[in-house]
C-alpha cells in the first residue's frame, strides 16, 4: 500500500470479492480480493482500520492527483451530505474516506482502492470499498 502523488487517469474497475464489512468483520482487518483486469490474477488485500490508507482529500486537493469530477464520475465517492461535511467534501457512504495504491502481484498493473470507514450509528461500524480501479500516471 502506498500513497499516490503523480497525476493519474483512472481506468477499468476491478472485480472485488467483498466490498462491505460491518463490526467484527473489520477486526482486526477487512480482507478481500480483486481480479486484475490485465492478467486475471486474484490479488488479496487487507485493510486495517486506522492504519491502512491515506485521506482521499490529498488526491483532489488542488486537483493534485485527480479531479473531484473524475472521482465522482467513476463512482469512487459521492458528495458528502450537508450534516457530514466534517468528513470532507467527497466521501464513501458519508464516512471518513481513504484510499491507497496497490499493484497486481503478477503483472504489476497499478490499482487504486477507495473506502470509507467509521461508525455509521452507535454500535454499527462500517467499512465500504467503493471500488478498486486500474490507473495510469498521466503524461
Ligand atoms: Zn495483473
């Protein structure tokens, strides 16, 4: 898992085995896998709450890595509801939203994973992966 600092273009969305996790499914980590769009290798990923990922804000701040519009267009995030703006302007499921870069183990294609994690209501903690997309650094 790494942060992304270069400008990127998002490509195909990968197939993910599980995208929604609740309560104990997130402890000590949420484990899932995605199928590489290029070579069909099944890559496992493990998201550790409060450790994995970087704030999504870092991607769209000043259009540094990707524009808000591209994130919205690809369904990576939605506009945060008015009462949840403290989590940022763009979120997954109105929860604190993070991302990380990863690559296919066999063909080294690069992927970006976006997820929201937090307490949706008292006693209900949710981790939702909005998607894992192939990406390329733009020229
Ligand atoms: Zn691959």
